[in-house]
């Protein structure tokens, strides 16, 4: 937690005079609220953007009325609607689990933010095993999905949850292996260290470092991360045409909104990991552009990947279950294995 | 093995083609019409709200009879003997006061069957489609221009006329009967 504490001490010098436990608590709560605020604002903008992009890709306009300019306040209105809606819990549902599930999904998404390096100074927790932490915490969300699907006591929810579990668990392997390739070349698992290892211009970034091996690793990670956050074309857990709404069929009002918020936060987290590990995190592509602050580069790269996620969503249809498993076990996993092998050889020789 | 790599190549290639298509469409002009702000004018012959040109209506009730859902209700009063009710636009002489011409648009099924039998082209369907209301009763459109006083006056006149006619008829009948009787009186012995 040191870089974050240092950041806050520099920002507000009087904090260092307080007893340590109080200062740390205040800083922790402040950081958590900041991250939550960021997720909320990001989800508001991203949902609006997704609607606009989907609309324009289908030659429509998307939301146009609420708030005046191109319907910018549509998501705010929808959030208010979800807040005031009735919270329905099915009679035969397992109530404690039903209530816990959206919290777990959202918490898993929020905890991912703990190790994202926004800039060289601002990183909530610079863990030595940051990447490992984020991989393990993101697979935590699958428990929430299974919990939600099971406790709803609804066949569609259960089907969705089972699909979600099989999908997320299998796609973690190519995702982790693709990241492992980069960890091997950089020699560190700390998010900050990974970015530091890419300093220089755009050609020193990990995507172009062991060209074309890490480039393929980047694409493998991107595809696998799409599956991990249940985005189209891998949105089988919530495939509305066959499973009503999948694991969140029975959820309404704010509990549903938290699933949604968790999905969008996860989209940002996986894009931010890809940006950190492969695209040089907060570093500008050229030294000459160093005057633009790091967090802007970091958020910009992550948003670019989020845009590509949306772009793919409105381009591709949903995969079949067997195609999903084929892609994971017969294509992505062997390729990432081969990449690890080749990069290992390269490093040894 | 070759097939395996071919499949992967084809998957990547087709995904890129698809992404190209969506990227192009991202910048093509949307076909949406922002309805309440921009309205598309409907074709002249669209079958929307009914309209009746009362100056042309001769009260023949052809439309009322043709209507499959009985949404038209017409009441007429005969015009006076030397009363001039004017002419329709196609030169037909009007002989009836159309004192009531109600169309319930809530019942209308937009079949346009009332339009074809009209001999003067008074009833027609218009492209006007925005007539939703908060109350169903407001969908009942009254086209007749007569005030209630005028209607009662006309009806009173008709009633009196009918009475007079009936009286005349009765008198005529009576006269005929009497004439018959008189004739019968003379022929009585013969028939026996």
C-alpha cells in the first residue's frame, strides 16, 4: 500500500501527523470510494457509449432524448429507475445466497482495481504478485455467478450459471498462460514492474517486444478476457435468446444493477490489465508525448480496448457451447503453450 | 492438420471482414426518423382517420350499411317541399337534412368499405393518424352541423307533416270507404 500512502501524504501533509492506523483507514476508505466512484461513472458512460455504438453500427441513432445532447443522461435515468424499482426475490429462492451473489460479483470486480497502476505514483497496492492477485480475484466472480444461478431456483438461471462456470474456468487457462509469456520476458509479476520494463517508445511495449510471439499472446489474452467477463461472442451464461437472462433472470432492481455494474467494471479491469501488461500502461507511445499525464494514457488505452470489446459485441454472433470449448482447449491453449515455449527458448539462448 | 490451421485462418479473416462491415456502418447515416420532431408524410391514399365532407353528403346511408363494424350512425330528416338544400359537388340535389352523422373511430377497422359506395365522394379516409386521446368517448366524431334546437325543430316539422299526411291519408281512406259503401248500397240487392 506504500505508493498510495505516499501519494496521499504528499497530497494532504497533515495525514502523516495522525496515528498510523487512523491515517491508513482514512486513506483506504477514501481510495475505495474513489474507485467505486470511478466504476459508477465509467459504467454510466460505457453503457451510454455501448448503446450509441450499437445503434450506429446498425444504422440507428441510439438514445436521443434524455438530457438533450444525444441522450447523454439516458443511463442516469435508467439508474434512477432501477433504484426505485421493487426488489423482487422469488419465493422459493435461497434468500441469503440470492442476496449475496451480486455483492460477490461486484466485490470481485472492485477488488481488481486495487492493483491497477494508474501512473508511476498512483497505484493503490503495488503487490509483488499483482498479476497473480488480479487473476485469482477475477475468478472469484464465478462463485457469485454460480451462487446467483443456483439460489434463484430457476432452471434457466442454473443453466446460465453452469455455462458461466465452465466457460470462465476454462478460459482462465489461456488468459493466464498468455500473461505468463510476458511475465517470463519481463521477469516480474508486479504491475508497476511490468510497466517499468516497457519504458521507451512504442516498440519497447510488450506487444512488439518479441514480435510476433507476444502479439499473438496479446490477442489470446484479449479473446480469453472477453470470455472471462461474459461479453459477446462469449455471453453464453446470459444468452437471452436461449436462457431468458441466464444467471440474472430472477434479479431485479438494484441487485440486477450490481450485476450490470460488475460486468462493466470487469470490462474495464481486463482491458486495463491488457493495457498494463501489453500496451505499456501509463507510458506514452513516444517520448515526445510525455507531457500528457500518465493516468490519461492508461485510461485511454483501456478505453480503446473497451471500445474494441463493444465493437466485437455488435459484430459477432454468440458461439455454440462446443465451439466455445473448441476455441479454448484446441486453439487458444495450445497456441499459448507454444508461445511460452518459444519465448523460454528465446530467453535461454 | 492443414484443416486446423485453415479453420483458424478463416475464423480470423471472417472476423476481420465482419468488423470492417460494422466499422463502415458506424459512420453511415442513420435511417431513423426522430418521430415526434420529424414526421414522415404518409401517401395521399393511406387509410387513417375518416373524414366526411358534410356539404356533399346526401344522407343515403350507403356507408352506414356497408360498415362491417357499425361504427357509423346517420339520422336524416326529409327536407321541406320547396326547401332548397343545395347541391353536392358532383351536381346531385340534396333532399335530406343529415341531422346526425357520427363515426366512432374507436370501432373503425380502417377497411375503407364505406368509401366505395358513397355516390358523392363525401366520406373518405385521410392520412391523418395522430388522433389518440385519453378518453375513448372522444374518439366519437360528430360531423353533422345541426344544433339540437334545429334538430328538434326539424323533427317537429317532420312529425307534423307526417301527422298531416296521415290525416290526409285517413281522410282519403275514409272517403274511399264511404264511396265504396255508397257503391255497395246501390248494389246490395244484386249481391244477395
